[in-house]
């Protein structure tokens, strides 16, 4: 298959605030109605406390709608993303296809206000209630909260539930959480933020820790275990049930990070593996926009014994009406304002309804097939390997290593990734620490075709060939991107090269 070179657009695009001109407007806001002024009295604005009244007009961009549209369209052309190219280099932060029809449905609830009376939002409450039901079925758990606004927040909620459960039993000595190095870093970060000591297990030659390592880690201080399975290597730990039994025998709870559920839907459930809690990322598995490109949503799922500790309120149904149930004295409390990200609930609900149970299973079967097809193609490329011998197919993703090529060509994986941008690809390396040397992690999901996968593998083969025969071409890449190269240290420490915030930019301009 021939590879296609890709040229990103280069626009000399100013910031929105530097576009437009004084007096230009995108939206004309209707004047304050006379009857409201009359009702409030002539001096109504004087009644606002002085410290709440503006002294100057806000420094907002003054710009027409059409200019705004052009601005964002131009920026989008300076980008790599799922709308333009096959984007499966995000791996553990999966980008799959988000059907626009679901977007259309999500807009239907845009006019709702979260403070409306329950009787006027029965529709969205029903969607939340039914979506919670889907997650109970998919996970095997008994109760669900959709309040968390990210996977990491759902993990934090699950950790807080574990703590509340032990506290309720006056079991205060349990201050340790066990995780594994290839679980997502939030599985260590959330318990650490919650004040737990984190014990991290490292893999054996088969890609996951031994039962002996786990047995050595548990004690009467074990509050629980929090693991991702399959983890970021795409390897499924077949001893996960025994892991759970060891933790339970020590009096701990087990939370399953199911953000890598793309290969498990309708096939394996957290409950059957013995877990007490799990969470899903709607923005990874259930086809809602991803956190870095849209508001995220996490579903926290628990057994009946842990249901009283879920974030409040949950959504109840009395046979006639849906309602927000605040009557949960043991709840860990709110983890986010209002109901959660309701637009994502509509998108995920529509996606699940469109697929049905058989369709969800098919999603996973295709995701696993695509991943293992890609794995086979990638392993034909000189210099790349997939560390860890499992003797089994990988599940949803693979963490590859360019170590051999890096050693033989003196090019790093970052230089290869820069060259990949010239072929309309980017790929995620790995979380830190880089246990897999010169890492690159790919997850093709169910969204991409054989043609996409063949093209992706062909581009990787081309880059490897260039690395061996034209290393300077790779070292100097990217050649076709709007930004040439960001040398982290040089740029990040130099405020003349870039700024992170609007205030920073104003400060920089005024210096
Ligand atoms: C396995 C896993 N767990 C947790 C998370 C954290 O989710 P979020 O980025 O929504 O906080 C991710 C993110 O991609 C993940 O891949």
C-alpha cells in the first residue's frame, strides 16, 4: 500500500481577541424589556452593590459570526484529529468515532437548566435512570452514579467510597491501595490525592505481576486494590480473579478501572471477576467526545453493599415520577455540580440504544480483531517489537517499542513521532515511567477499517525505512506541519516563545 503525504494548513492565525474591530457584533442581544425596568423601578441598577458593578466594559472580542466560524475552521485545519484522519494513536486515551447524529440528539437538551423543577426535567432524568441501568447490566454491578466528570473523578469517587466503607466499620488502619505500574496513572494518583499510600506492583516476563508479589504486598493495612485490566499494554491478566480473592481475604475492596473496556463489552464483567467497584469512561468506550476535546463523563458502578456510599443525589423512580434522591446519609457527597454532563448521557444512551446488546459485543470483537491485525502488520516492520510474551492475543491496544530501531539509528521515538505528523498521524508514547523503552501505544478500536489500518502500518514501515536510510529526514521532521518542532525545555522556559493564558499573553505584550 502506498503511503500518503499530508500537508497541514499553515494559517497566520491571530488570537480571537486580535481579530475583529470595535463595534462588530456576532449576536445582537435584545434590549432590556421596558416592563422589566418598570417592575424593578427606575433606579434598579443602582441597587446592585457597588463592588459588583463593572467600572469598565469587559475586554471581549468584538467580532462577527462569520469571522468566528472562519477562525475556528482555520485552526481545525492546523490539526490532526479523528475528523480528518484515522486517529488511533491516542491508545489509552482512545479516540473513536462519535456519530454526529448523537450530537444532534444531545443538542435537544441544550435549553434545559439544571435548576429547573424535577417535574419539568422528567425526560433527562429518565435517560439518566435508564443509562444507569445499562451500566449495571454491562458491569454486573447493582448501583451506578453518573455524576463524575472524568475517569479520574470516577476513580476518586470509588476510592472515597472505599474509605467511607472502611470508616463505617471503624476499620481506620487501612491506608494502603495496591495498583500495578501499567494500570492508568490515575489509579495511583487518585488514591494518593485521597491520602492513601500507594503500592505499585511491577510486571513479570508475561506482562503482569505475580500472585507472590501481590501476596507480599497485602496486609491488615490494605484498603483495596485498583487495577486496569487489560492495562496499557493491552495484556489481560488471566489471574485477575485470584488477585481479587487475595485482596478480599486481607479485608480489602477491589476496584476495576474499566476505561479499557473497548475489548470487553458483552464479554467479561467486573462483577463476575469478583470486583466490588468499577468505572467506565463514557468518552473512551461509549462514543462521547474525549476529555481533551470535550467534556468527559465517568460512570462509577458498585455492589449493593457499597451503594449507600455513592455520590448523592442518585436518580430514583417511584413508579410514576423520576426524582433526585438526596436521602443518602452515608453518601460520600457530591463529586460534581448538578447531575453530571447530561449531553454526554444523551450521546452514550443513543449509542448504546443504536447498537443493542449484540452490537456492543460486536464492537468489542471488532476492536480486538483490529488490534491484533494491526499488531501482526506492525511486527513485520524492522526495529519494532511488542514487549512481553503472553502467548495470547492482546485485547484493545498494544504498547510497542522502537528500542531496536533507536539503538541502530540513533533516533529517538520522539523523532519518529515528529516524522509521523508528516504522514497525518500522531501517536502517544507512554505514561511515565517508560517501563517499555522507546514506547508507542496504539489502539485502533472498532471505528477504523482494514484500509485505515493498512495505511497506518504502511506509514510506520515507511518511517522505519527512512530512519535506516535517510535518518536526517526523520531527525529534521516534521516538514509539513504548521509548527516545526517544540523543544520542550527551550520553549517552556521562554515566555517570548509561547504563553499559556490570556493574562500571560497580555503581560507579555505589555513588557
Ligand atoms: C485506563 C484509564 N483509566 C483512567 C483514565 C482517566 O480518565 P480521564 O482522562 O477521563 O480522567 C484513562 C484515560 O484515558 C484511562 O485510559
